C-alpha cells in the first residue's frame, strides 16, 4: 500500500469516504458553510505539494470533535469541532493539517492497511434485546456503520503539523493558528475528558506538538506573526452553525449517556434539544435510536421517518426505518427502505445481511441465499456470519420451494 499510485489513492478514497461521511450523518445541509470551508481549503491546497489531487471539503453532522482526510483528498470536519473554532485562521490550521496528511501520503498508507485488515471503528450503537429478531437485525445495522479512519503515528502528526504550518504561511495566515488549535484541543480534553477520544486516537496529541508548532511560528514563520485571523469573516460565514451550539452540545451529552446505556437521561436531553431545534436531523435521528433502545417502537419509527424527510439523501435514516420495520414484522416495507439506502450508498455488507433477513422472512429463499452468500463473500463475520452459514447449510439439504411462501408481514417469522 505504501507504493500506491495516485489513481489507486483516489479509488480507495471513493470507496471509503462516502461510508465515513454517512457514519457521521452526512454533510450538513448548509451550502454557505460548506462553500466557505471549501474556499478556505482551496486557498491552502493551491500552495500544497500535490496541487492536482481532486480535493473536496465538507462539514459533517457528527457532534464529536474531529477532522479527517482520505487518500484522494476528501476532507471533513465535524460540526462539533467547527463550533469550538474562534476564527478563520484556526479553521485553516485544521484544514492545512489534513491536507498535509494527504500530501505526505499518510492517509493512503494507514487507510490502505486498515482496508486490508477490515478495521471497523464503531459509532454509538444501541443494543436491542428481548427478541432473537432484534439481535439479528442489530447485527446488520451495526455492520453498516463500520468506518475506516486512519490512525496516525506521532511522527506522522509532527510531519503534518510542519507541512500544515507551511501551507498556512504561504496562504497568508499566521502559523500561530496551528498552536492555537493544539491548545484548544488540550484545554478541551482537560475540561471534558472523553470528548476527544476519537480525535486523539486518530490524531495523537501532546505538549511536544504544541511546543514544536510554537517554535516554528516564532522562528521560521516569524514574519507572519501579525496577520489577521479573519475572525469577523469566520463568524459571518458560520453564524447558522454557531446558533446550533447548545443543540450540538446536548447531542454530545446524550450520545455519552447512550453509550453508557442511560437511555432515559439521554431521551430527556434530546427532548429539550428538539424543542430548541425541531428540524435538526442528527437530533431527530438520535432520539429515534433512544426510543428504539427503550422499546418504544412507534415513537422510534415516528422520529426515524421524520429524519428521512428532513434529509432524504442521507442513508442512515433509511436504514434505521428498515430496522424498525423488520422488528415490527414488516419485511417488505423494510426491503423498500434498504433499497432506498442503496441508492445513496452501496457496498454496505450490513445492508446486504438485512436484505437477506427480509427476503427470508418474506419466504423468498433464493434471494435470501444470494444475499447471505454475498454477505459472507464481502467479509461478514461474527454472529451474522454464523447465522448466514447456518441458513445456507440447512437450505442446501432442503428442497427449494417452487415459489416464495406466503407470509403474514405482521408476524416475525424466521425459519429454524
């Protein structure tokens, strides 16, 4: 993977990036902010070492703090980190750092290795219980959220800081902004432990990095010390996102409670957030997940469908609705939602598994067999693989029905 060519890097990017962006609930639906971030990014990559890479930039709906890059130049910042930045220079520092990972081919090396190892980075997943059906559906739901974020070494991080500061300086920003971002991250980690767990696992932070970036700003890039940080321009262009700061913070707190199984407390926080921001897609989606985990199927479906309507191009709500439909014993409706999911995001082995379950419940054994085989061939493992193998083994010893069995879609029927 180290010797990967640019075309291979771009192909790897195209196969991985859409799944990560969807895991983070898609790019925010604010064209002005995404255009602004893209404009700042373009001013930096014009001074980078690999100007011909097809760079692209977006802010994603995730509430945790992070930024990441894929090998072909697809770069994202979470809305969680955007509301912590104080000016355009700090935004440029983060983008410069991610650009440096692409230019130094760090992303290609680490994500290529991760792809080969099928490394899955989990998001908040809600375990369902009390039903074998729910457990199986949960397997498919979780598998689709697997993501492949690069986890860099400290050496890679230092190199990215150095290159990023150089891009900052050449683009007209003060190299001090890199130090300011590092200090903000360390302060946040001290005041809110755990909030930066994902970022620090992918981008190791240390006081040494702070000192090194400060030394570079004070020596090599000293002539840029008094440059504007463009605070007013940053606030003007990100006003709509900053207005959501209380809602984003509520989502963070709720997600932490969800990860600890404290669904009642999480639901209370999310209800408050919904009163403030009733049309916020991530809040509605998380509330649907909390209701699902709490056994309130009708409420979960209501908010999952609202999420669909709020952001029809984002696949995760379609999958959640499908999971809920499966749990209600309506595999035909679930299959429709899974097919809608695949219109926006393909090659999700979790969805392939779910489709196999839906076809099985509908009595279409040939289609179920095909999907279970595809799931296994795509790297499916664990309980899902055991289930798929068991079904294929049993069915190989049983005559195939001439036509799909007629099933009552209101019942959860899985052949033993």
